[in-house]
C-alpha cells in the first residue's frame, strides 16, 4: 500500500479528471479500463454479505478481482490506488419496468418510442429503440443508477424488454441482456374513468374483461403450438418472439394491480405453460403474500412514493408493502414505470421502505440491486460486489438510499470511469454564474 512506486490518487482528483465541464451536450461514453484499480479505505456494501469498514475492492478489465478488508492482498505496484477514506462503495442500482431510453419529452411525439399500434406485439423490441443520447440518462447516473430495463408499454402484449447500462455510445455498447422478457397487460376487473367536466373519477366493472382474457388464451395456445412445431411452414414473427417463454429463457412480466388480477394472471400463465413469471405493479400484492410465495412469483412494485389506492387504507401502506412481501418470503424489486425521469429517485424508495418497516439497511439495498438482478437473470454479473462480477459500482459521500446525504462522487460501469456531468449540473453552473455575479 505504501510502496513508493504505487501511484496514489485522491478521489477529488479522479473527479476533476472525469467530470470536466462539457459544453451543452451529454458526456462521452467511458473508456475501457486500461489498468487495475483499487478503491481503498472506504466502507464497502457488498449486499450479498455484511458491510466492510475500511475495505479494499480491486477490479481489472471490468471484473472485480478482490473484495475484503484492509489486509486484502493485491499488486500495489501495478495498480492505480484511489484513496476513498470516509466514502462508501455500493453496487450500481437497477431500475426495472421503465421507459428510460425509450421516452424523452412527453409532449413531443417524435421522442416517444415505447408503444406500438395493436394489441399483440411481442416482437416489438426495446433493444433497438434504446437511445443512449437521452438527456435523462446522465441524470440517473448521478444518483447511483447504473442499469435500466427499457420496457415497452401499451396494448395487451406490449413487447420485449432489454437491460442496459446507463453509459455507452449506442445500444450495442450499452446492452447487458437482450430480450430478457415479454410484457403482458392483464385486463383489470374494474376500470376507472375521469370526468373532465367536474374533474371527478369513478370505478366501474370491466365488461369486456372476459372477452379479452379469452383472446389471450387463444393467442398463447397458438404461440405454444407454433413453438412445438419443428419446422413451421410460415414464419410468424410474433410467435417467434415468444419461444423463450416456453423454453424457460425469458420472463413473462404481467402488469396486474389488484389481488384478484394477480391470482388470475398467475393461474393463466401456469395453464399456458410459462415457467418464469413476474408480477409488475402489484399494488395489492400484500393481500396475496401466501399465494405469491407458494407459486414462487417475484414482484416488481411501482412507485412507493404515492398515496394508497383506497381512501380508507393506512396512508403509509405503500411504504410498508416491500417489507410485508419480503417478510412473507416474496422476492421484491422496485421501479418507476411511467415517470421515467423520476427513476433517479429509485434508491430513495428503498430508503423509505426501510424507514417504514423492520427491514435492515442491507436488505433494503437489495430492493434496487441484488433482487432485480436475480429477477432479470443477471445476478452472476451485477447486483452485488463479489469477486468475478462486473465492476459496476458507485462511490458516494453518504448513504445511497438517503436523499439528503447521497452524493455520488464516482461511478464505474464494467470498470470504465463514467463522467457524472449532466444537464442538471450544467444548468446549475450556468445560473450560479449568472446570479452569483456582483
């Protein structure tokens, strides 16, 4: 550690190097790691094991090669040593079920690429639509968000999602897992309507629900028959896209909000021969905890920072829901499905869940790191700080789950140091200069 031939860096110096102001444009993608890097002296949060005070984490060619306490051995002569005493190291967090990279400005139709025309679009791939030049993406990195699941919306079967890093020149550079799953919107048993005249809303029975469910049964039955046909005479792109569901290589993500819908959607998927099912949204998942556990169904909750659905419900019910599910044996991840730009607050949802339940800090951290990685099938690569996994991590000045103290000071994606400049910071500097003048 004290070898004179070892090049010592302080973290502020690193930040000056990689966060130089860029004139009104997104920063360039990080360069591939050229030599081993060791972060020493900070508190490590491996997630898969207890936190390590005054720890050491070493990575080379984008892969973590060592994680441990101050006595962890490594080649000091060949390693770039960054002193991060007083700082914290976390795995980069993962946002599921959102439209990051598929949506830029809600009022500008040309920037929206998350929904296709028609009801059955399993072949609509978010993969090739992901926009790495989005101004939103750098703002997410600044809160510790290093992976996003770009997810199609709309219709009955929306399309196929993919998992991306929040850095890269194009989607080929950014993608971590292609076509991880297909998204199904389960028809709710009740629907709401809004009266523009008096701004009132009302609930009513969904009269077309059974008809829609029957059409889903037919579509999945035909897709399964197509999958079981050795050499179809005619290629069907929609059914080709669904083969992974029946082979067990893809998830079927079902958006279902109410308890009744969660149960029926799960039974539907089992009857259709789908092995890997994930429920998304799941506002009333707390009512069916035992059912979810017995069927081994993970849940992706949407937007904890909201009021409960029912007027007579306990006001903090959404905050307590992750703890209720985890204590019941159900795997949980968090998301922001519609307000893509608010995904930067994802980590703080996990902090809120810890504050309103008996979840430990490390368990709450899993809601945005290890559990989503496991659901997505990439936990062998990301989601925790372990030897052999990708060096996709952040260095913070405080707790990543705390809105007041979280300050991301450095980020690495597959070992590449990422520029943390973004539009928010550019505007801050601009107007600070303007109004800071005498």
